[in-house]
């Protein structure tokens, strides 16, 4: 699986052109056709950042925020659900560490007393 496919997996149900997805990946330091490395914390964080950018772009479109009624189904909570998902992704991204942070992390706890 490449980075582009992984981003499509993360944003299922959101229909964007491949060129647009590529821009989101490149803006978040990923090459679209490179292999996705699931063991890489940095890759995972950058995929989430790209997905967040996509959701923020959707939220910036005011015409998409109105209430819709199709047959008997209404989609009135779209904005609320979108904003909740954006908040969830922002929290997740803040808590994720990059590969460099994990590498420099120490498993030792030192307690000094006088």
C-alpha cells in the first residue's frame, strides 16, 4: 500500500480527485507513491495531518454546512460531526510522536535526592 492509498483509506467516503489528494500528501511531507510504512510513527502522523487538512478544507466550504433533506433522511448534523472529527484528529496528532522523538526517548527515570 502506498501513501495515497493509505490516505484514501483514512478519508473513506470523501470524494476528491487524485491530484488534490497528492497535494495534501505533499503539503504534509509525504510522497504519494512511496510505500506506506505502518511501523513509522512519522508516516502515521503525517497521514493523519493530511486527513485533517482535507477535513478542514471541507469545513471551509459554507455551502456544505447547510442542512440537507433527501427523501426521509436528513443530514442536519454534518457540521457538528465534521467538527467533532476534526477535534479528534487534532488531539490524536498532538499525542502521536515522530520517529525522532521515539528514538530520543529514554526508558530511564532518574530520581536525585540531596
